[in-house]
C-alpha cells in the first residue's frame, strides 16, 4: 500500500507544479487553490508512504516522479523544448528511480 500512496503523492506533485505555473505567481485564484490542495494531498500521501518506506527511498522517488512528470507536462502541454540533453537527463532520473525501487527492502 505504501507504494500506491507514494505513486499518488508523486502524481499530485505533478498536478501542483503545473497548477502553480498556471497560477501566475498565485495571482489567479483557481489554479492557486488547486496548487495548495494538491500540495496538501501530496505531502499527506508522502507521509503515509513514509510510515513503512525508508526516508531516502520515499523522498527520492516522490521528487523523481514530480521532476519527470513536470518535465513531460512542460513538453507536451506547455510546448517547452525537448532537446536530446533534456531527454537524456529525464531518462537518467528515471533510471535512478528504478534502481532506488529495486534496492528498497520494503
């Protein structure tokens, strides 16, 4: 169950990062509210996952899901650059997430 919580926490991290971008510095009420609600949900689910997962594993995977997810949203939704170096960096982050999961005792 901890891994499910962690995956959902990572997805909510992507949501709040995107909503924060749309909030235009917290000047737009709806995206600002979505940002805050998604943040609270993300942190809450991360806390639940950390009950049984090691800190280093949980935090690394949570931030990695958010980083790669925000990168993909930036490219697919916001039209940001998808250079070879940026894609390679995202693949390296994903490789690290897989290795962290495989090395976790939980």
